[in-house]
C-alpha cells in the first residue's frame, strides 16, 4: 500500500509541471494579446486627439504606428521533495514545486510618412467609403458634418454652394439645416442609399448565335429565348453610383432612372448625391444636390480649428424639417474638453500645449461624441496603408 502511494506521489511530481506549464502559457498568451491590443488602440486614439490639438495650433500633424510585436515568454519550473511532517517523516516524501514566467516583448514602431501616405492623407474620401459607414447605421448628420466640406444644391439650371465652415455663417447654417433634414428622414427609417441600377436589353436572331457564342453570352447576360419569334433577348443590369433619396429608386420608371444615371456621370467620385422629392417623408423641403467629401487631413483640421479659430455654434432646424428623434442636434461635430486639470470621467485624455484635452462624454451627447470619435478612428484606418515589417527605419523597444 505504501509503495502504491509513493508511486502516485512521484507521478504527480513528474506530471504537474507539464500541466502547470500548459495552463500558464495559455493564460500568459491571453493576457498578452489583450494587453497589447488595448495598448495599441489607446496609442492610436491618443495620437488622433494629439493631432487635433496640433491642428488647433496650426502645427504639422504626424502619425506613428506599431508595425510588429514579438513577445517571448520564458517559463521556468523547479521541483524538489521534503520529508513529511509528523510520525511518518522518515518514510514519506512530499513534492515541492516552484516556477516563474518572464515576458520579453520586442515592439517595432514605424513613422507613418512618405509620399503614398501623404497622398492618401490629402485625398478626399470617395463615395464608397462614406456609404460603407452609412450602412453601419451611423447618424447621417454626424457623418456629413464630419466628412463633407460643402453641399452643392441644384436649383433649376443654377447651383449654389454652401461651405461647412463656421467662419461663413450663411453657408454653415444652410449646410447644418440640410443635414438635419436628412437626419429627420433617417429617423423615420425612410432614407435610402441605393445604387442607380439600369437594365439594358438587346434582341438577336437565334440563327446568328452559335453554340460557342451562346455559352459566351451566358456568362455576361441574362438570356430569354422567344420560340415563336426565334429570337434571343439579352438583358444586363448595370450598377451606377449610389444616391441618397426619400424614396426607393427601384420604384422609379426605367426612363427616369436612365435620366438620373446620365446626370450621375457628371458627379465626381468624391461626391455623395441626394434627391429629396415632394411625395416622400421630408418632401415639404424638396432638394437635389451633392455633398463634396473632404480628406482626412481636412477633417482633423476642421476639428482642431473648432477649438479656437472657428468654433461651431447652435443651428436650429428648418421649419420644413420633420421632428428629429430626441431633438438630437449637438452644437459640436465632436465636442472636446480643454481644461487646466486632468478630467476625471473622460474615456481618453492627453496633455498638450499646457492643457488637458479629452473627448466630452458627459450627457446629453455622450453617444454622439463617442460615435464621432469611433468614426474618426475608422476613417484613419481607411487612410493608413499596411505598415512595413522590414525594410523601413524603426524604433525597436526590447523589454
């Protein structure tokens, strides 16, 4: 019996370090991944806020990224045995275990610069990126206040441009009223953002199409065979640019969609077009036009200037605009606190130019400001390219 107990103790003695090693390595890996992820996200967020402050003081904006993290874990175990306390001390040995875990991360930091990044930084966003965010259910007024530099309204054969800049009060107020109008339509779930699809049709005598030609046509067209007329009818749907409307564009007659499609050829890829008609929600203020999007650099500058040179101010909605859900109409596109001491309840804060800065997360616009910063983060990710792992000057930190 005693021999059996000893064998069990020695098996435990030999197997426990392996078990502990597996458990500790899993725990350490999970902790490292979560910690590094939080740290990198926090670093990018603080850089965004820092660059807004740089723009406020008319200083160059600059970004630095983490291109690589290599974390090495060193697991050490020691084991021994000691006589048990008590009357059987001479016959029984008890195992003693010890261990340690050492983490040695190597972090590579790369300056995000060069012609390619600068080009992307200064190039206005294209419609498809705006629509990608719009379909994530962000508020359309928040999206447009952040991303659009101006709106161009088409009236008869004329066009009027209204800039999204508080230093031009008439322009700014009209811009704000237009985006609030779209927001009120969105609140009623009646704001569409669908591509202009056109359907083209052709007829061919069946005798003019060989078997090989038929298989080729099948790859690009929908084919209908009219046995009585011995004709093939070929149809093809062509997707055009996306249009923001207060109606479903698919319900328009084909001829009217074709007219809109022809007009769409004049739009720039950085334009977001809209068409609000009298017979839909918000139709008491019908309008047609395009929003011209701006670059990421222009967005950072807009937010920075709003802290000092060009502060935003409250604008009431137009009398023709339907009610807005919860009367949500914040003064600032993204409210940033600027204080002498560190704010206590801020999600994120930095100290720069002798002041503390933080995204304002106080009520009543907590959700709005958090969404604005999340949107800014996503737009930055759409701007920056993949960071190089090798071949570029880096700062390497080995802990």
